RNA sequence: GCGGGGGUAGCAAAGUGGUCAAAUGCGCAGGACUUAAGAUCCUGUCCCUUAGUGGGUUCGUGGGUUCGAAACCCAUCCCCCGCACCA
C-alpha cells in the first residue's frame, strides 16, 4: 500500500492546530523554554535549519509529553543587509522582500510540522519590535552605556558600513568576506567593557554550555594580568607606559617598541631629523592590511626614532623604536622589549642588531647571548637583576611588581582584549538610532513618547552611501529641547542588537508598555535549552549575555544569564565537505520533504549523527529511513486491542512486552542525554524484532505498537499520530503522556527463555543451511545435565553475573595464575561492588525445558536428550550456554 | 604556539573496563517472492577452518596498568575547529 506521507502530515498538522496543541500555558508550573536561534529571513531554509529545528522540536514535544509547560516560539531576524541588497539589485522594497520571505519560511516550517507556538511570533523589522531597541538605546545612553566616539573602526567597503570587532573574522567581513579596512570615524558604541569581568566570571557558571563555546568566549574577552611600567624619555618631559605579563624580565629590557600609530610617535619626532622618515614608515604600515600585519611569519619591521628612555630599575639608557608588530589596540600600544626572553623581541633584536641581555638563567646550562638562536622562555633563576638576583623568576614576578609599585615606577593591572561593541551601521534596513543633533543643544535622545522613530520610506537605493540620508523628511527635524532646527542620526543599529533580547520578547510578544512584561519573563526565563550553530559562539551569545545584564541593571529582570543550556549543533556536510554553491553539493530540504515527507527527513537528520557532531548527508541513507517508516506502517494497518489478552500469553509475547518496557527506559535515557540517534536506533531494533516475531496475542502486539508510536512521537510526530489512530485510538498522541517502564511486564524469565531459544534456533538453522535442507530429518539436542543456560540468559539481560562469568573465564584461561577460590571470590566481590547489587534472576531447570519445548513445536523433528551425567567432552561443548546438537 | 575536539570494519556512526569480531544505517553478496524489474522479506558481510566449532589478527602507533583493554595511564603521529606578532 502506498503511504502518502505528505497527505498524512497535513492531516495531522490540521488536527494539532484545531486542538491548539502547542500554545503556551498561561500559568506554567513545570516550565520548559525551548529555543532555537531564529533564522535570518533570506527566504529559504537550508539543511542546517532543518537540523536545528528537528532537534528543538523533538525536545519540545518530548518535554510536553512529560508534562512540562513548554514555551517553544519562533520568530524572524529580519533586519539586515541582504534585504537592502535585494532592493538595490531587484528594485524591490526591503520591507516587501523581507515580509514575503517571512511568509515563505513560515510555510516551510509549518510543512515540517514544527510545534511552534505561532502566537508568540516576533519579527524584528516591525516597528512594534524595533521601538524597544530604540527605547533600550535611550536607557543605555542615559546611563552612559551607549556613547558616540571618534575611533579607528573596521570598515567593510563592500557592505559600505562599519563593523563590530566580533564581526571581523580573520580580517574579513563576517557576512561578505571582504577584507576590512581601518577608518577613523565617529560611531556609536555600546559599552560592553563595563561588564567585562562579569561576563568572564559568568562563563564559569555556564556548565550547561559546550566547553568549546565557553573557551571561545573566554579567549575573546582575553584577560591577562600583568604590570604597567612607566619609562621616562630622555631629554623630554614625556613618560611612556608599557604593559607586560613578564615583570620578572624587566632588568633585561634593551629597547622599547611603540606601535606606529601611537600618538607619542609624531610628537616625539616633531622637528627632529627623524620626522620625515618616521612619517613615511607610519604611512607604510597604515597601508598594510590587518591580515598582512598580523601575519606572524612576516619579518618584523621597524625603525629607531632618535629617542632614548631610562629603565627605572637599573638606570639603563635604551633606544626607542617603532615597529609593525606592536599594535595600538592591545595594552598601552607600547612594548618593553626583552629579546633574551621573548621570541618576537629576539627576532627583532637580531634583525636590527640590538643587544640581548640575559636575566633568567636556565638551571641546566649557561645561556650566552651570542650563541642564542631563539629566546629562552622557560623558567629559571634571575641574574643581572640587581637585588633580585638568585630568586626564581616565578617568585620574582610578584616581588618585582610590588617593588615597582612601591617606587611608583609601575602598577599591576589587568588587560582585556574585549572592546566596546560598535553598533552604528551606515545602512538603511535596521533600527534607526534615536538621536537628534541640534547645533545648540548637541546630541539628544528622542523623547520616549515619540518612539518609535520610524524608518523613512521615501529613500533612494543607489548602492552608494546610506539611503536613510536621502530622506529629507526623516533627516530634518526639530530639537526636542529648544525646538530649533535639528537633524536626525542616520545610522541604524547593528542587527545583533535586535537578536540580543528577542527571547525576552517571546514571553509577551504583544506587550505595548515595555520591551516585555516582567511577570511573563519571570515565568519563562531563563531559556532552558538553546539550540543553534557554532557560528554564534561569540557574536550573538556574547551580546545576549551582555544585554541581559543591562536589562537586569535597568531593573527589568533579575536574570544575569539568559541561556541555561546550550547545544551547538554540528554542521551538515555532503561527501565530507561543507555544502556550498561553488562545490555544487548543496542539498535543498524542500525537494527531500516533498519526496519523502517531513518525518523521513527529520528521522534521517536525527538518526545520522549525534546533534553536536558533523552530519554527513547521504541520499542512500534517507532511502533507508524511508523504507523503515513504510515498514512501520505495514505493522500497524488495523485496530488492535491496547492491552495484552487476558488469557495465557505465550513466551514470545511476554518477551516482547518485557522488551518494550525496557526499551522505554533506554529511549528515555538517550533523549535526556541528547542521544537522539541512539534512541532511534534502539526503537528501530525493536521494531525490526517485532516484525520478525509473530506475536500470537493481538493485544500484546497492540500494546507494543502503541508504545512504539509513543516513543517515536517526538521524532516523527505525523507517522506516530497516524499509527496511533490506525491502531484504534481517538485521542491525539501529542497530548499523551510520555510512557514509563511498567514493572508488571518486565519478565527476566521470558527474556532468558527467548535467548536460549534464539541460540538453539540459530544453530539449527545454520545446520540446515549447511546440509542444504529446508527441514532437517532429525535434530537431537544433546544436553548435559548441568546446563549453563542461566549464565547465558543473564548475559543477554545485562545482569552483573555477566561480569562474574567473564571474571571466571578470564581467571580460568590464565594458565599461570590458577587462582584459589579465595582470590576469585575477592574479584567477584569487587566487580559486584562496582556494579551495585542487582537481584539475580535465574532460570530453573523447568524454565530451560520450557524453552526447548517451545522449540520442539517449531521443529517437529527436534529431539531433546537429557544426559544425567555430564562427561568432560560434552560439558565442554555445553559450556558457553548451548546444548550440543546432534543431527541424524 | 595556545586552547577545544577527534582518529573504530568498504562508508557513515555507536561503544569508554568483562554480553566485543564490535549496535544501527548505507554499500556489497546470496536467497525467497516475481514472467521480469522494482518494492518487500530472510541470510551473510575481518581472515582461516568446522557438521556444531575452533583458531588468528583487528578499534591511528608504541609502551604500561589489569585475571581481562577499543575503552584506563604514559608517550607518539595524524586530522578537524577556534584564537593568535596578546607584549
């Protein structure tokens, strides 16, 4: 029978909608907030999205069945450059383009049967959303957390806008991969550095986050503790400050390096013979791209600028250099150079023939500057270091810092890599920054009752400059303070501002009195499980952590960390390579869903790899899953009773009832651990067994299949729902409770008997095969009196006796050891202790006979011969748990 | 260089002290069904050998711990990801 997967899917999607099955509860008791990173509205969903949402939907459905009140919302990150580019290229309004795409994506999500609460939908480009971006901006402005500053910023010439540091990946624009330039511009920043230490400390509490994401954030914040040291410049009243993490090497300074852009450079060289040359060098370095400049393999370049400084600790006079390897943004933009103990300084000193002075001596050999081929960076004993001679350099770090502080030559300080978040974008499709410039009154925030500042519609998209500026009706306004003529800020906000608090908005999506309703947020947040790609490890996740703290300090929430658990889903690849248009290995989800239905697609994507791991897309693999789902349908074609028959169940029935209950525990465990692929494998195995065993009792079959449907329900909801109903149920499976192992059906004896039978049956079958006969004329089971079935059966049911048996075998096989009974019992004891005590179920002799009796029914010519006395040879054969078989 | 994660059969991917020659899916081979193909079902799929069986060699490589190691420890090689002239 042909299964019409998509028709079935649509049918149940309709039923779920009718039953309003996924709307969030008004008053959640056991709440669960399941969140996926909302998509950018490019119009098409790709495999990564499909994976992301399959994981989240499965979890949301599972939690719902477990009785949690689930908030599982979806929205759209809908501001951003692609919309504007489409406008320029295709002459479409960005708004139109975006909203059309929203509709398209919604349709695709609905076709997948994702169980979102659509009533909570958030679309960031709508004024009712971005109004609150503006409101937030104004609050931050008032607190000094949003400010405008002239600074060297990252400029993407292709996107025509500035970028935050986080959005520059290896010197290139995160969106278009164009090389980023440095430009001096006046821009708006969010003062994320106000929260640096807190954001860093907070990472320690995030134990529900993947380690790599935590490490990436730590690295990005880049804390280093060290010492600032001040140097007097000879023949000048200027003082230079440098940052170092190695104060123990301060006696080894032989020169000092300034970043070429350092403000002191031009000042110090002004009117000196070096001026022209220095200017030339500075210009040259400025022209180099950041990528070139940060290339470690490139030889370091620099020059002497004609000045000397005095090392306060020993009075040494040393030359002042500028060099491309010093970077203005890090530390103080000046480096104290200790060539003997720093590799970069060493290379530079060699190139420019600067002296090398050893101040840390290795324990094992003597370090001679003229023979050094590289810097000595290990630990050792201080030499040439005045009063600190002889101390270990590790100790000296602390002592010298204290010494410098006492003398006021330096002070200990902490340095971070994290810079303030540049949020100005010189583009149209974003939230207008709500600032007005008045010649008299300066930069003023738009009064809150005038929000939102709407994006102008009368703009021209020329592809050059910021379109916002082309709307004179927008730009020209009046000063909110003096009423005089004023102009509006034309920059818009980084879209990452939108996405840094959208998950708050979901809790009260239509709230008009604020960003969100405090009461609702208290009910739902923090997000219990967040799921998304690793690409946001720093960007979105760091910004959200920051904004959450800002909201906390504005008194809007009590929360510091918004995301309790985070899952970074792995990449979807094809043939071992990332899907990309240039490689031509892109698989679109849409045709897959049209061909196989949503459940097959979801099943495959959850089955093929653990959520965190890379997933290799396989067209053959999805065929396999499709076959499996069809097989599942073929098992449940007619209504079956939901409980096993009242009469005597035969052993296979009892066995499968026991299996399905054990399976329930196993599957639950796997879901809890996010091992979806393993959960699915286990259910598949069971279904395959179920199709092989012909259960005699319809009730037992009905019970097993219902359980399978329930266990599958979070993964393949449409199929499960259909099967549930085909079996005769009338309620919706999405509203069922998640099943629990029912102890009354656990039957170790039945399991043992089936194991014995399976083993013997296998043997008989293989003998038949070998003899090339369909049925054997006569098979005799030749059994020793002392069977080992017990051990064997338990082997199959994961009892600790397994270990004991193995221990025994291990000991027996060791010829040299020949342990005594005492030793064995010790080991057995140890194993038992480790495993915890589990009651042993044993098969009696009668059980074993029952197993063989079952088999004689299957094989009419089977004879069971019982040997009362076991001889050595025979017990050897019988030893692993199987009786000997004799064929006549 | 630093940090994170890995290396398991033809492929993908489980397994983290003893049911392990190792789940599951794909692929491959054989069989059943069929006029045939497809679909479906069954069986097999490291090597040698056997009627059952037994033996050998395997989980990157080399050592070690253990009665017993794919799993634990040490060393080593390789791969992927992130950061990086960070002073």
